[in-house]
């Protein structure tokens, strides 16, 4: 093992080494600054229009084979937030890994969908776009400031028919039922650290997140229709926030729906059927599992 692993907090070093014995070094090497990536917002534009406008403004970019709306900006990433595309909500700046949960949830017109922990709304707006604006989405967020940011993003992205609720998802009415639920859970962010930059991650944070994640997951399963699908995701790589949460859902009677990774996504070994994206120069570390009630 190389010395690079010395650059992350000691407790995390121990956990990565214990949980990914042959991959810890690869993980840590991937904790680097990533190029800017964005999603064409098909509620207001199209991938073709965005590609043409980016080209016209002199941006050099790459398309992703697994998602036509995803773009990676090459070279110097100047001024994208000054562009008309950005101001008009025709694009949304979003990491590649975080585009995966809505793709797997595959929302359709008329389906009732709950985004349990939704701010700032990147995945909510993507869910809306993927359904052509025709899924019945409820977006729940506890934090007042983040909720405000989400409302702004929903409006700018043209996701006008989303029902936004500023509330604790744990307190949602027990009698509500949804066809599909996204639980993009609050997490320690262990997959998104950048070597050399300050981090607030601590054993206490991991423990608190793990507890809350299991509570939210149990609540999500209650709010799901029988046969409905819940997509659980985090931007952490720690088993206590990922596989252990999944185990708690399986113990409560849910079943795992195996996920097949699209071509070109860097993966770590993990529980069969779930996906753990390895951080690298493009992707942030991320975990996904799909559960059926
Ligand atoms: N899905 C969002 C996106 O793509 O833009 C990111 C969600 S972020 C990982 C988790 C969010 O959960 C945070 O905004 C946090 O404030 C919120 N949150 C934490 N506890 C919550 C709770 N009990 N109920 C609702 N939201 C909660």
C-alpha cells in the first residue's frame, strides 16, 4: 500500500482498509477534484441544444455513453455559471454519480414519487425531467435554508408541478403511499472527500448518519405501496451507512432488486445486487441499492 492513504483521517483509513482490503489505495487515489459535469434539463431544453450552445460558447466537453443528457466539461471550466444556459435553467450542475439514482428509479408519467430528502433538488428536477414533467412528485426537505434553495431550483428548472414540503420526512403522514421513493440519504460524504482539503467527517458523524439513514429507510418502506420500489443512495463508501442500512430494510421484509451497472462506471466490490461507485477523476464515491416492498 502506498503512502497516499496517510492523507485521510486515521479512523477513515482504518475503515477503508478493513472494509475494502484490496481496494483502499484505489479509493484514496480517487479522492481528487473532479471536472465540472452537468445535465441538460430536458424540461426546458434538449441535449442537442445544450451541446450546440456549449460549442458555440467555446466550451470543450465530452458526452457520457450511458446517459445522453450528461456532459463533462474539459479543460478550463470558466464561466459556465455566467452562461445563458445556466441562468435559463437549461442545464443543472450535477456530479455524474448523482445522476444515477433517478435513472435507476426510471419515473414514468402518472407515477406518484416521493423524494424524501430532496434539497437542493438536483435529483428531484432530474426525476421530473425523466418523466417529461408528468410524474406526480413530492419533494420533502427538513432544512429551511436548503428548502429555499430547492424551491429556487425547482422554479428555475421548470419543475413546476412538484409538491415541495418543508418537513422532517420521519414525520410524514403514515397513511401516505407512493409508487416509488428516492431516499438519497444525508450521509458522512466519505466518497466525496478531496485529498488535501478540510473535512468535517468524524466517527460521531458516521454513527449519527447511520442511525438516521436506517430510520429514514424504515419510514420510506412504510410509505411505499406494496410492490413499490425504493432507491436508496448515499455519497459514502462506508458499509455502516450502506450495506448495513440495506440489511435493516431486508430484515423488515423488503427484497433487493439487483442493479446492473451501465458500461463505463468504475465500481468497487460490494454486496451482490448493489452498486458502489469508486471515486476517480470523474466520479465521486457513491452507493446505490434498489428495494421492493
Ligand atoms: N437529493 C438531493 C439532491 O440531489 O440535490 C441531495 C440530498 S442531501 C444528500 C440530503 C438532504 O437531506 C439534506 O438536504 C438534508 O438537509 C436533508 N435531511 C436530513 N434529514 C432529513 C429529514 N429527517 N427529513 C427530510 N430531509 C432531511
